[in-house]
C-alpha cells in the first residue's frame, strides 16, 4: 500500500534494507516536480550536497529543522590492527561526519513501520 510517504528503492542491500543513490533521488524529485526541468533538479541536489560538504569541511554544523543536523565528531588516536599480518598499527585522530536525525524525521520513520 503506497500512502505517498514512502519512497520505493531500486537497490537492495544484502541485509534486505533498501538504498537510494543520488541519481535515483534526483530522478524521483524530477518526477514529483514535473514542472521543473530535470537539469534544474539535478543542479539543485548537487548544489545542496556541495554546500553541506563545504560547511562540514570548514568545521561548521548544518541544521535542517525537522530533518536533522550534520556535524563532525572527533575520533581520537588509537591502536588498530593490520588485518593481513595482525600487527598493531597506530592510527591518528580524525574527524568523521555525523548525522543526528531530528524529532520529526524520527517520528515519521518510526510511524511507518
């Protein structure tokens, strides 16, 4: 039953959970916004993602109300293992992107189960 809230995914991961590529997202948006040329939708999606990447690369936090926030989390240096040899390898500290879903997104996802 399609209530208009769910987006069908073409790809399915091995764990059975669907995934959507950037191209599929652009295609879906272009279909729903048929008054806009495909190239405009493609440009908008790519520009949005580029701005998000630039903000995170600058150390900024990006908050989209009702959706969630993107930030950086610091992973401190630690000892890892070379999977081939099993020897200990020092790994340096680094920043990794982090997404925290907003309340509206969490509620909507949980209500669709």
